[in-house]
């Protein structure tokens, strides 16, 4: 399909040059040499030769061809608004039309340069090249992001504005290059897709300054975000399916009905969601952007015991401002404003428990020690989840694994080129990798595993994978719930905070967090 789309787009343009070049007093053979013909095209329209390099950037190259099509129309004295729009938006149709138009005469760049540009033309050219330059920077160098949730507090705060380095690990070329610039996946106000999948490109990562290391703060495309419920985009589709499945089963149990299989409940839940909700299927580079800390890289083994993370048998790095939830007993109800001033606890995070004074509060290690000394506090203990989650929300989302977010593993992180034995007993953590991320057809029948229709007893991984967790350990939707992050989902390294705004405060009350501005991310 991609080859057909490229052919429809490129071949008519390419063939039209064989007619347009001789009309512009250039030998026909120059149109036959790929790459060189683009240089001559620029020369005919008297545009800078270095524009050729802009054509090397996937995504940007489509925009450049559209601009060059307009310039060719101008060189043949076709300057009506209708010609400009058709040349820009439909170059693969307009250039062949121009080539066979006997009335279109080449007037040369002299005619174009002698004519003073109108104000509208100057604005148009300035905007187009601002878009080109910004698209290159945003796609291949760095991009600005904001922190919308508290999953990384207190390392990153809601309202932090970040610069994310694309060159740290090497920029990804766009996999859906035909998209509206500066819009991620949805056009604001219109609430419609900002891209088309008529043309998609394979995963390609250009060389970078380094590779992902443990404890890097990484921005990535949400792996479980391929299927999205549009009015619940902040939640994983599979997580919602499990929740609805559990509720259906629970309802039947309470009603005294005969229970059906888990697969039947799962199918019922999916059918209900697709029937009653508006859904979207998104390609990798148009999935939601998440930011977490990479706690383990390909080849590592992780486990969590009573909330403590171990990597390769050793206690993992503890970020200075990492948070856990604590159950805090008090002799009176706490004042929210005082908690904000003393502990920088957002109002929404101060959760009352029961009818007696008590709270579940997220605290850093430093904040925990400080809270113990607070006059109203009578007792504290970590708020840990020890039993397995009955809804199977915790990865690998299989009732055979009695994991919770605070007691998990051990689990090996897959590494490219490594072959492991697989069987129905151990395949659960790797099902989505084999099926979705690496594009195979997986089926488990009885005691056998079939991949692409062939019975197998081992599997070799094609990509590296990573384990990412939020520093706000009890308020983070991370790898503990949806598993591994493939290398082709990695966007870049969160490097620098350039602005930070506190959503709970007014401009005159300290809304701007001056101490966080222009700071590097640890």
C-alpha cells in the first residue's frame, strides 16, 4: 500500500519534469537523474541550492515538494490563486497538468525576481519557511512538552514546561509523515485526526549522542495507547476492558448466575465498549506522550519487594524527590493550606481516610521525616499493596501472576538478538511484544505456542525494551501496569525545565515557581 501511495505521489511529478525541463531550456536528460533533477528544479526557479538538504528530512520533504511546485507554477507564469492552491495541495496532479498546458509559457526567474512581491506573498513565504524550520527543529532536535499529571512528582511537577532532546538518543523520522504541523494527533476545536495513514514509513532512528541509560527521564509514546477511547484518553484501553470484565463477572456472581469463561466476559466487555464509545486506532508516533524514569534497560532483571525496587539484585537508584504514599494518623484534621506551604502537597492529593482524623499522603523521604515531627501527627506507615489485584491491572495482566504494584517480579527485560525458550507457562509477559510490537501472529493451543502458524519453543527478540516507572510510585500509570516500552516508542530525553506554573496558586500568590526555571532534570 505504501509503495502504491508513493508511486501515485512521485511518479506523475517525476514524469512531468521530462516535459517541463525542455520548456525551461534545460536538457531532458537532467530530468532523468534522481536527486540531480531536484537541484535543477531549484535552479530553474532560482531558489537556493541548499534546499536540496531540506528534502532529506522525512515529513518536511513533502512540504518542500509542495512549495517547489508553487515555485514552478510561478516560473511558468501561472500565478492565480487557484493555481497556487492546486500546485501546493495537489502537486502530483498539478505539475502534469502544467506540463501539458500549451498556454503555459516559461517566463524564467528574471520575470519572477523583477516583480515586487506583494505583502501577502511575503507573509506566505515567511510563514511557510517558519513552518519548515520549526518542523525540522521539533522533529529532529528538541521539542517542548508540559507535565499534565503528578506521576513524576516531586522530581517533575504538574505545570512544568520541558525541553525534550531528540538528539540525545537519536531522532526518529516520522512514521506518519502526512500530518498537520505542530499538532500531535487531534486538531483542536474540530476534534478530528491531524494525520492520515495513507502513507506510513518504517521505523528509522538517526544516530544520536548516546543511548538510554538507567535513571534517565524519558519521553515516549504510550505503548498501550494504540487503541483509545476518545473520552477517556488518559487511561489504557486494556485497563478499562479488564475493569469492565471484572465488573461483569462480579455482577453475575452477586446475582447467583452461572459464571461463563473469562474469555467470554472479556469479549462481552470489548463489544460493549466499542458499541457505546467513540474509538480511535493510532500509529506509534501519534500515541500519547508519557514521561517516566527508565529504571531498567534491555537485559536487566527487576523485582519490587514492599515498594523497594531492585535491578539485577541491587536496590535501584532512589531519586532525591521520589514519593511514596503513607498512611498518616493525626489527632485533628489537617489544614490544606498549611500542608501546601509546609510540604508542597497539592490539595487534591490530601486524601481523608474514614471518619477519624487520618490521611493517605504522598511524601518524599525528606517530607516523610518532616511529617513525623508535625505536631498533629500521631503515627505513620507506608501505604503498600501486598495482595494481587483482582482485576489483573498489574502486568502481565494474568491471574497466574500474583503481582501488585508494590510486590512484583522478578521479570527479565527483553534485549534485541537474545533468544529465550518459550512455552504456554512463561509466555504471558511477552505476548504483546511478539504480537503487536514485533508484528507476528501468536497463538497458544494446548501445550504448544505457534508463531506465524509454526510451532516454536524459542523466540529471538528484534528490539530492545525498557522498564519505566514514575517517581510518584503510588500515583503512576507505568510499566507495572502495561509492561515494556519498545525502543521504537522512545521519543527523547527530558532535559531542561524552562518554565514552571503552580496550578493551585494565583499569579500574585507564587504561581510561577522561580526556583525551577532554567534547571536541568535529574
